[in-house]
C-alpha cells in the first residue's frame, strides 16, 4: 500500500548552509514516502512517518530531516516539523524540513 525509505545517515547537500548542515549530520533522513493512489487519505503515510520516528528514536537519533516539494505543510501540521529553508532542485524550489525530538 505504501513505503518509506529511511536513511540512518545522509550527508546534507552542499547548498545547505554549513551551520544547518552541521546540525543535521546526526539526524536520520526519511525519503521517498509513497502511498498507492487508491489508498491515500487513509492514514497510511502518517503511520509510516510515525514508524520512521520510532525507528530513529530507538537508534538514538536527535531527530529527522528531509527535503520535500509539495508536502511541507503536511509535515509541519501533522508532525511538528519546522522549515529550515529552500533549495533549488530539478527546476523547482524544495523545502528543507526538520523535526528535533524532545
């Protein structure tokens, strides 16, 4: 029905400011969240994100960070992510988001 890739360590992109990149180096990186179109709006994506958070917490990660094109609002509203800035990729601006665990 859906999948999410989570990378335990991903070097921040070179166009992310050094102070931000340094902060993100210890964070896990969820990527490629996909839900089959026939099964969207049923909480599957949210469930996958909650599982990613549990996975990262169990491994002692201080949080999660990602880059998204269209879903920054969803991450911020539903999961408490904050926006760190924008990056230019594939002819469009994408949003760098982060969630730091308590």
